[in-house]
């Protein structure tokens, strides 16, 4: 049985291309597209597996795009379980504007899940004979999935002695925190939305994270801050890491890589300082690649030595 399980309710085939300049109205002739598997939990599992972790990714897939997603995952020797749905798996599209270095990302809502389809995701986890050490619930919810589905999974995980890890946004984030998780990873924007506060400076970021811990909503809060790095807050620790000065080719999947490497390290019984450094290194390594190519182990290990934790 896997030590780590990820669940992706709204996966995608991520299409990435580039053009010199984005302008309106005219036909824009782009470079050749690359396609990668996408979706929060899938990306987390890809990173954990590249690091040698014992991880299985559960995901839903349907239609011709779902077949393509499966083929892309098979090409990476991905260890996972695809749950068939009647709807068509979505595509997401990103365009790198070469003259400015800006990346434009177009994200589709995904197929509508029937009750039997999203319920099967819960049942598949519950049917595991041996409970995993970690359950990572990552990514947006597709239409049809109940807002509290991550909360239901978190309660089920807690009942089985599994540590629930959460990376989502909006009402699903709030509902799952009300149920309680072991670790939550909001971006600063998601933390602002959750609290309804502007959270202008670092003391306010830390205070908001500490409130989540003290309220019993999470044992650990990792706040990703983009080019400003990240925070990791527990009941008695507050760690701060600056982002490495790297050339950003694509930011897609950086947050997922952070979660993947962090949980991989924690599952190896690493201390939170070491695990945090691995998370930061994986995020930095992913920024160097195009599309959702994600990070490779050698690059993570190289950048790990450059991360400073305060």
C-alpha cells in the first residue's frame, strides 16, 4: 500500500506555447505546443515519485482528453489510479510572451461530475486496506463536486490515522479547514481571501497563519509568497525562506512542486527545516522549466544546498 496518496478531482492536459507579443484581434502564430499532465494532485504525485517516494495518484479522467492525460502519465511511468467519468477532461492553455517574459494562463472549469463519480473518489480512498501516512488533496473542484468534499475526505483521513494535506482555494478551502487538516498550503492571495484581511506585511501574514494553527484548523501552515519566498508556521515555530534568484521560464506547478517535495521529506521523517528547504528547492527548480515539465531530482538536490531558512 502507498505511503502517500494524492487526489485530483479536476485534472487537465496543460498546453504551453510561446509568441513574441500578445495582441488582440489578430491571429497569433505561436511556437509548437508542448503538452504535460496537469492538476494539483497529479503534479504533487509526479514530484514525489521523481524523488523516489512511495506515492499513488488518484484522479478522474474522461473523453479524448482523458485518454491523452493517461497516455502522458504512462509516458512518465506514473503510478496512479484513473477513475472514469463521462465528462471530458479539461485542457488548460498558457502562452509565454517572449518580449516581456509575461506568462498568460487560461484555465477552464472542467467537466461536471455526477454524484456517483465524485463519491467514487471518496470510496476508492476508503477502500485502501492499509491507510496511507499522508493524503494530499490538491487543486480546484470541478462543477458538480460538493464544496465540502475535501472536508469529507479530511474527516475520513483523520479517522484512519492519515495526515490530511490541503492545497485548494475558495469555499472548499474554508470548508476543509473547518473539518481540520494536518497541513494547509495557501498562497498569500488565498490567505487574504480566506481571512478577508489585506495582510499587508509579514507580521500580518504570520499572524493569520498562527490563527489557523491556534484555532485547530491545521497543525502546520505553509504560505507561499511568490517571488518573496514562503513561510512555514507551526504551534511553536515560524520559518521564513527567501526565494532563490532564478530565471522564471514558467510558474505553472511551482506550488505543487513545493507541496510534493515538502511531504516527501516529511514522510522520510525529516525535520521541518529540512522539509521546508526541499519544498523551496523543488519550487525553484520547477520555475526553470517550460509548461508543467516540473522539477527533476538532480536540480532539486543542487538548489537545496542554496536555500537559507530563517
